C-alpha cells in the first residue's frame, strides 16, 4: 500500500522502476481491450438518468 503523504515521490519511482519489471514477467498488463475502467472490468454500461419532462 502506498501512502503518498508519507513517501513523496515514491509512487513515481515505483511506476518507473517496478511496473516495467512486472510487465516483463507478464504480471502487469501493457495493453487493455477497452479505453475505460468499466470496459476493462467487463461491467455493463453506466446507467444514465432520463431527464424528466416538465
């Protein structure tokens, strides 16, 4: 778990150094099927409220 307020800059270092290693080992994805989190989690389309007629 990262606590940015306790380790300023630590997240950037993690992303730059650890993520590429995990991607090499095929533990962390490089490409995603969808451009949204909802799509990548295979969730249904977001519910949109219908405007009420006045």
